[in-house]
């Protein structure tokens, strides 16, 4: 019976890992769009401060594009690494489940 409980625990943990991966992949576009909206709203309200600090509009636009690109890239890489880690854990649990559930044949000496 303990083997069955262990199998059920591993299956439950594997299912939660798979749902976490799906949630991360589903929420990623929302995070990027939210960050872009935040950047544009802050640019709108802090336009004078940005203009005084950066000078011409060309410099301001270049700086903002670079900052947005860096943060978007950071978010993408972080989520990619998290998804890969969760998938590795799920795969290792799957191999443990396979070892637990496979039929063991015992050879009898007669």
C-alpha cells in the first residue's frame, strides 16, 4: 500500500508542476504588455523630467527602447529558465513513476 501512496504523491506533484508551467506560459504575454503600458504611462506623466534629463526626443526614444528591450528580455529569459526547471523536475518525477510502476520480474532458482 505504501507503494501506491508514493505513486499517487508523485503523480499529484507532477500534475501541479505541469499546471505551473501552463500558467507561466499563459501569463507571460500579460506581463510583457503590462510592463509596456507601465513604461508608456510613466513616460506620459514624467515627460518633462525625462526631457530635461535626456535632452532631445531622439535620445529619449532610444533610451526607452533600450530599457524596454532589456527588461522584456530579462522577463523572457527568467520565465524560460523557470519553465525549463519545472519541466526537468516533472521529467524526473515521471522517470521515478516509471520505475515504481513497472512490473518487476523475479527469477526463482529451482
